[in-house]
């Protein structure tokens, strides 16, 4: 019998939805997680921890929002596998970013703001994982790169 397990890589916005009780997307994401099988694996890129740490330390936030960043970091550390960046993702990153630039006509300066997204999707491709995100850039990347596995659990 073939192994039917799947590997999911959660983007930063999905972690934010899970830890924010006021998020309109929280229930949708939770329902998708509940529907996974016990053989499925769930992880995040180390980049997600970087993004949450930056949010925690950079915003002039209320106590509540600071707590949400802390909860996101704790949730990851407690329950999810954190995937490090890998040397094999370097070429994936470079080729995919160039392909996106060619497909969209985006200028280099504007494309630079997407670097973290390209690192996350390179990690997903390298680990043959399904990226879970609500970030519009992945809709376009999914169209132009056949190796990308992508789902949006909030739409």
C-alpha cells in the first residue's frame, strides 16, 4: 500500500491566523488542520520564526499584539518541525525569483521585498511540501512553476 502522507509547510500568515482569536480565518485554518491524517507532517521554515521575532521586537504594539507574536513563536517551538535553510535551496531561489521577474515584469527593487517569500517557497520545493499560505504572490508562482504545491486554506 503506498504511503499517502503529505508534508505541509505553513506560511507565517497561517501561524498568525491560528494564534489570533480575532482572525476571521482562524476557524478555516483550524478545520483544515483537524482534517489532516496522523501520517501527515506539518512544519514551518526558519524564516517564519525570523518574521515573528521581528514583529515581536519592532512594532510599537499593545500588550495583546505582543502576546500574539509570542504565542506564534511558542506554537511553532512546541508543535511544529522547523526547517532550516538548505544549500540546495539556493539554486531554487535564484531561478524562481528570475522566472517570477520575467513572468510579471516586476522591477528588481520591487521584487526584493519578496525575498522572504522566495526563501519559504524554495524550502517547500526542496522538501516536496505543500505550502499553505494566504499570500497572493504564491498564486502567481503556482501558475509559473510546476514544482510548487500550494493551497490556500482561507479562500
